[in-house]
C-alpha cells in the first residue's frame, strides 16, 4: 500500500532533479507524477515547471511548453498556480509573436535586396 507521503515525495523527487539541473529526469518524473496522481494539488506546478524547462530548450519546444502551461492553468487549484501558469504562457506567446514578427521583418529585408 502506498503511504500518504508518497505523492509529496514523488513531486519532490522531480524538484530535486530540477535543483540538480537534470531536466530530462524532471520531465519524465513530472510526466509520471501527473499520470500517477491526476487529482493532486501539485499537478499544476508539475505542468508549469515542465513548461519552463521546455521553453528554455529553444524554439522547437515552444509549442510543447505552451501545452504544459495550458495544462498548468487547467489543473490549478490556487490563485498562485493560476497566475504563474498564465503569466508564463503570456510570456511565451509574446516571445512567439516577437519571433514571428522578427522573421517577417527579416524576410521583408531579404526581398528588398533583390
């Protein structure tokens, strides 16, 4: 039988990997955590931290990071969780808009050289 502290210990394992900079293990631990504890009050935080890691890995992971932030908002049970995931999502969307605008400007300047 799983004891009452197992959920908290599992989440803290992910955070320990985060503190060590072992981000691949953070993602796998948090993915397993949200599957194992679908009703956990820590689920939103696991999604938000996963989003942070994915967003830091570059443009190719931004879409997946956005999904994690959305799940963070959807599963939030406190205002702090909602605020964190929402603001992280807003920063990411702003970054995506700025990248798209920069790409548009770059393409326009290349066309003007012709």
